[in-house]
């Protein structure tokens, strides 16, 4: 009699985020023999997801806080659990972790995995709502980790330490697993040129500085624009590009009018979302992400794999994605002047840019290869 396939239910906020960060993992799970299901808000990625053999369900959960939609979303999760009886629930993002963590324990799901993609908004903003949410979230971690076969995945050391510190004595603290991000396909994201068997960086007459992210204030977009405006007065051949769209479900989303205003400045271009990020990295000389906090920024991993140096803020997640002064540079949080100086330094030092790019590629290959990252998570599924 053939062995029954174990069922995984991924529970995340929205389909485009799943495609960007966990589709490769889900496809690997299918290759390993798992029956894969996904519950999330559905926008435009239905055909891609279902084309990979994943059963997709609409969650109806609100991105922010809407009591009526959230009740509907919780009921939908319960119905799906009753219907498919998953062996594993893999929840991603704070809200889904909170709901998925509690519900999975109520229904005694065999393995619960809570994937912290960055503690983000809850730990950057101090108000009554975030304080209450943190209390509930901490309770979820403690409830879930009473189960020997359940895990919390974090992407950086800071988040590891925070969650470790809030766990009580009767929990399995060893089940907090540090996995550095969602990984990067090092065979797809790679430098354009090879010299003597080694990747090298191609020289350009003009310099392009790019930021690839959702258009959120929390990504440090305003600081990037202020630095770019100042540098554009001095360097007429340097181009500053923003790639990404606003995210209306996020409270720090930047209005279209503001992005259009910035786009009107000399040598500053808002280019919107571009699915082919490989072409962005291969036509850029410097990648910048002055974000206020991250889990493990995927764009910096992709840029590193393409042999590009990065400038990032000295905050959790961002600082874990580079080796300071070797694969990129750190800047102080909210410090436009420091950001401007670091960008100018790399503009004027092509040799250092190229050397950092070579080292960044080595780092991506050794630490962030998606095959290794996915294997670590599949190992948890096979527990």
C-alpha cells in the first residue's frame, strides 16, 4: 500500500509575498512528496501558484486590523484545517503567526512552524496596539513551543535573542531555529561576466544606484531620496533608481503623488515594480537599502549573488546580510548625511566597488544558497 502523503498548509498574508519568498520552498516540498496547500489573500498570482501543483485557498484575512474580515479569516482557517487535516502548518508574518499558532494548537496539528520574517512594525512602533499585539504574540510562541515537534524560524540573531528571552521554562527553547532568510538562486542571480573562470564586475561610464523594495517609508525611501537629491547636484552622470510599488495594506506605504513628485527630480527615477529583478542588479553599480528593520532582506541577497556591493542600515536583518567593509557598507539609522557619504564613497572608488562585489558573490554562494536554505526547512517537515 503506497505511503500517505503528508499535508503542509502554508498560511501567509498575500500571494505575491509567497511567490517571492516561499514558492521555491513549496516546490521543493512537492518534489519531496508532500501534498502542499496555501491559504492567503489572493491577488494576481493564482495561476502561477496553482501551476506549481499547490492547492490555493482565499483567506479573506485583513492586512491591517478589520474585526469583521479577521473573524471571517479565522473561520476560513478553521474550515480549511477541518477539511484537509494538515500534518504541518507553516505560518508566516506576525498576524498569521498569531492566529495560525493558536488555532494549530487547538486542533493539535502535529507540527507547527512559525516563520518570523522580521519582527518589524511591532517592534519599531510603540503604541497601545503594538504593545497588546506583542503580549499576544509572545503568548503564542510559548504555547506553540510546548510541543516538541513545533518550531519558530527566525532570520537573524537579534530576532533569535528576542524570542529566546520571552520563552518560559516549560518550552523547547532549542526549537528556535536560525535560518538566514529565504535564500537566493545562485545559478540564476549571477554576475554578467566571467574572467579566467571567476566572476567579475563590468565597468560602466555612468553609475547607477538602485533601491529595490516596496515603496514604504520604513524601507528608508525618504532618506535615499534626500541623499540622492544632494548627490545629483554634484554628480550629473549618476542615476538614482527606485524599483517597487506602494503597498496599500501597509501603514507606512508612500502615496503615489509623493513618488511621482520624487520622479520629477533630476537623475531620480521611480520605475515601479519590475518582475525581472536580475536585470535591475545587472544594470546597477550600487544597491542601497536604508531600511528601519528587516528579517533578512531578499533584495540584498540577490544583489550579492549578482556581485553587487550594498549599502544598508546598521539594524537587525540588514547588517546580517553583509560583511561590513567587505561586501558592503553600514550606515546609521535615519542618518541621511551618513548615507550620502557612503554612496559617494562607492561612486568614487570603482576598485573597492568591484572588490566588494566579488566578495558579495562569495558570501551569497557560501551562506544564502536557496538549496541549502530549503533543505534546512524540509528537514523540519520530515521530523
